[in-house]
């Protein structure tokens, strides 16, 4: 059983933006956000301040102590580092910073070439929102590894002022971690705005559907005309049909031109010439022919034309030699 052919993708979703330049404006806003996030995640990589903030919170009694994993290893007890203080979230944020800037660089030429369609943009930004929400979740993750100092909510550097740090050198590290958390939320909001605009452009209006239907009819008419020209001899192949405006009746297809009678002349001349050339091979043709053979039509017309030209030249010379009055 043969399945029915599905309609083209562009009949469901449009392939162009209603405002093409709006995406360039949004990309201009996205660039500083991507650079700031890449800078902050790059600074935080390789455990620059993660363990220091963990220890500072333990000194203030806000969370567990990083030395507990050493005590657990010494006592042969299993220990799982809280995700908020693990190296995974630091490396994960660095990958997201690189990915965000790479996608921004890629979107520019793709959008210039009109290949960044609204459905593709919605898919990309929905994925970016998902991975950044995952990052936000673990940046603000709890720390319940120490029953005596539980941390049910976000870490202290997010919920409290950085001035409460036990070590004054950790204040600027606290501000960097707080800034990373804040810009992560900002870029999620930005991606959500772009996602909404992309989804809005994915919904076609009735006017856009009518325009797409007219363009589809024009392409179909052009295709039929090209097939008709290729199958019918005598019709010159043109570049394209005359374009019509929306609402205008389609142009009628030209009828095939009838071949004139003069079109058979070359073939007739070839046959006549070949017949005349073959008659010279007959040995008795000159013996039984009349002494004054009839000249061909081509010879008579050529002699008449040359006689008229000579007469016109003679009259022109006589007129030019006449004396001026």
C-alpha cells in the first residue's frame, strides 16, 4: 500500500521572518551577554574560587565543610560531594559559555543566507534555555551532606551579601559567583524572548497562506510551460514567464506555432539538388536531350536579377553624366 505524499514543509511553517532585521538587533544584544558569560565561566574554571567559597561558608556555619570528604575517605565511608560544590558544575558552565558564543557566531552567516528559519531558531533557543536552566538549578543547589549545618536552598554567596565572608579575600570571588548566577538568568530571559518571537513567526496568517498559494501556482504554471516547450518543437525557450501580481489572472499558455510551408524549402532544395547531381551520371541523358535544354528556375531568376542590376547601374551612370542646368 502506497502512503500518501506529505505536503512540503513550507506549507506548514514559513521559511522567512516577518522582520528580517529584528534578528540582527537581537544578535547585537546577545553578543555582550555571551562574552561576559564566557569570561566569568573561564575565570571560575579549574576551581579558582569554588572550594574557597565552600570553606568560607563552613567557617560561617552556612554549609558543610570540604574536609568531610577526607574524613569519610579515612573512615572508609561513602561520600558524595554536593553538586553545588562539585567540579562538574564548573566545567559544565564553561562548556555552556563556549557553546553560547559559538552559536552566536554561527547564527550570523546562517541568518544572512536566509537559512535561519523560524522553526530552526525556535528549536535552537529552546535547547539553549533547557541547558542553561540545568545550570541555574545546580548553581543554586542545596547542600544537605552535613546534618549539623544543612543548606536547603541556594548557597550563601547568592542569598547573602558578600560582606559576610569570613575571609576578606573571598569577597571579590563571591561577587564573581553572584554575577555568573545573575547573567545566567539574564541570558535565559533573552533566549526566551527570541523563542517567543520565533514561535510567533512560525504561525502563518491567512494573508501569508494566500501569498504562498499564489507563489505555488506560479511555480506550477512555469513548470508546465517548460515541459510544454521541451516537448513541442518550434517554440523558442524563454527564460521565464511574465510575472503577475497577487490577485491577477494567470497568463494564458501560448499555442504552438504552425510550421509554414517555406519551412520545407531546405529539405526540398536538398532533394532537388541531389536529384540534379545524380542525373549527370546517366550516359544517355545528353544523347536524347533537346539541343536547347530548358534552364532551371534558379538560373532564370539569377539572370533576371543580374540584368536588372546592370540596367540600374547604366541608368545611374547616364544620369550622373548629364550636364547640370
